[in-house]
């Protein structure tokens, strides 16, 4: 049986679980990576929604021009 020495640092005598500390650090790093990934994905999703709105605006604009040309041709010819 080892006798515990008196005085000095408690870290000399208490066990330090390096594996637990490493796992905790890894979990914190993983959480930060997930948060960064979610932030980037939300930004991409926002940009895609804006692009979709612009595309629909272009489609509706082209359709309205086509219908306006048909209407002008109808009224001129009729």
C-alpha cells in the first residue's frame, strides 16, 4: 500500500483521465463544426430561395411579354 505524501500539488497524487478530457474537447470541437455547418447551410438555403424568386420573376416576365405580343397581334389583325 502506497502512502500518500503530504504537501505539494494534488495533481501529483490524483489520477488525471486524459481520455475523458480528450473526448470532451472532441465533443466541443464537433459541436462548433456542426454550428458552422448549419450556419453555412442556412446561408446557402437563403441564396437558393432568392435565386428561385428571381427565376420565377424571369419566367413570369417572359410569359407576360409573349402574351402582350399575342394581344397586340390580335388587336392589330382583328
